[in-house]
């Protein structure tokens, strides 16, 4: 009976993780959007200021606001990936528990 309780606990953990994945996925998309908009605006500002097109990329990535937004985007992506891995880990744990239940219940005759 302990294995079934453990499996039920893992199901609950999985449900929580899936909800968290949606939150982190939305945060990831929002961070990406903010970064792309700011990058575009900064690029156009430098272009309008007359900087050569070849060095605009180098200049824009060094701007504090752009670097900060890129950092936030990268962190959001990392959190999203970690949430995906947590879900995969829980699924694996559930399969292991299910296998154990099958072995124990399969041997009862």
C-alpha cells in the first residue's frame, strides 16, 4: 500500500510541476519578447545616430539595458528547462514505482 501512496504523491508532484511549467513558460516568452523589442529599438537608435551597420551588433549587446534583458531571458529559459527536467524526473520515478507495484502484485498468487 505504501507504493500506491508514493505513486499518488508523485502524481500530485507532477500536476504541480506541470502548472509551474506553464508559469515559467509564460515568463520565458515574456522575457524573450521584452529582450527582442529593446534590442530592436536600441539597434534602430544606433542606426539613426549614423553608426556603421557592421558594428551596431557589437555596440548594442554591450548596452546595460540590453545585457540585463538578455540575462533575464537566459535565466527564464534555464528555469523553464529545469522545470521540464523535473517533470521528466517525476515521470521516471512514477514508472519505477509502477514497475515495483507490478512485480509485487504479479508475484501474489
